C-alpha cells in the first residue's frame, strides 16, 4: 500500500512540475536586454529609434521575457505554432507601426506583390549588454536579429510580418538578409513575440521566429505597389544611341535593392543620361543639370541608385 501511495505521489509531483514548467519565463541569461529598434512608436506613443539611442530609450524599448503559456493568451494560433518548436528563449513587446512618417521607405512582399512601405513599418530586434561609463549605463548590440551569419529568422505570422530571404546575394526582387523585416498587416498596435530556438541558425535552418499579432488597427500610411515593368537604360550622344534616335537604350540590370548597373562604350567628350522605359518622362542626370560627360575613351560602368523618396543618383567610372 505504501509503495502505491509513494508511486502516486511521485506521479502527482511529475505532473505538477510539467504543469508549472510552461509558465516559467524563458529568459536569456547571456544578454541583459532584448531591445526593439526602428522608427515606429512604442505602445505609450514614444518615438523609437535605431541604434545610438539613449539609455532610457533602450530600457523603454526592452522586451519582456515570457513563458510559452503566456503566448496562449496572446494568440492560440501562435501558441500552437511555437509549441511544435524547441524554444530556448521567448520575449514580447507591444509596438505601434505605420502611424508616423519615418521619412524614408522600404520594400516588402504582400501576397506575392512587391510593395513600398513607410520606414515606420520596419523593425529589428537586438540582444544587448551594457557597460557603465561614469554615471551612465551604455548599451551595445551584441546580436542583431536578423543577422547575415548567426540569426536566420522565420516569420511565424506571414500575413502580418515579412522577413527577407536569408542569403548574401539579392533575389529577383532585390531582397536579401540586408533588407528590412517589414510589418505587412497594416497600421496598428501589435504584440510582437520573438523566440530563439535551441537549434543553431544556418542556411535553411532558422534559429529564431517572429510573430506579430494585431491588437488594434489604426489609421496610418498606406502601402504602394512597386511597378515591376520599369526598365532603366543609358541614352546619349554615342553613335549607337544618338539620344534615342539611332537605337534602343543600353539596358541596365538590377544589382541589389533599388540599384541598377550598365556598361557603355564612350569616347572622350561624349555625353549621356539614364532614363526610364526608353522615354524622357523620367530621366536622371547631374544634380546641377545638363548631361554626364566622358573624360576619356573606354568602357564605363554606370550605376543608378534610387532613394526611398524616388530621387535617383547616377555614378560612373572607367572599367
């Protein structure tokens, strides 16, 4: 009888421990803070920023360690997704995206279409430690999430957050690990949940997962479709072009995000510009006006970079 009672008590103890385990916060003891970065708003309306912010803003934008059980109160679907994974650390924070103008734009993909989004929809998370400098605590990012080598991230809620491909070379849309993660669920107050898995990040093996759950939709800045049918070409006084009268423009090819590159043979004194869709409606020349001019004979590499506000910058050099 005593043996049966002991076994029953042991079973109850095991079940009690199992029931308590999911409620323990999965806190990262190797980093002092997990911090939100980006030009959106914190839940109390405070303007957030990227790295270089002061200590008080670091602490205000710090994430809270939570348990897997806590995720169930945020989203049953997200809880089920994370329950199927081996989670090492788990953090959350409420943030407001898309309601304030960051002053720049970034691209993202929604439903297979490339969109331009205001910078207030972009974000990253960093694992930080600090040092005391006199009376000041100075925080430093030790790990960006995402990072090209050590922090491959997957979107746990692909309808609300876009993560770029984790690769060095840009894909056909210009996305790589260097592109920004972007909120694609519209403007609003979101609960962000980020998990670090027990597995190590590698190509094809995410080490982190991020989910965004909309708490309250808000009026905000609209996304705009990025046309995919534009072409960019070099046009000029050189014989094969004659400013577009002798033949087609020398076509440029995409080289990363918002950058196009082309090569053209020029003689000293010949001039050129870059234009869109073989038409003069949109063209790019020197900031002071006029045309670019070759100083010597040779093959020139011409690079066009289009900024988030739509302005274009052209650079060129002998190959």
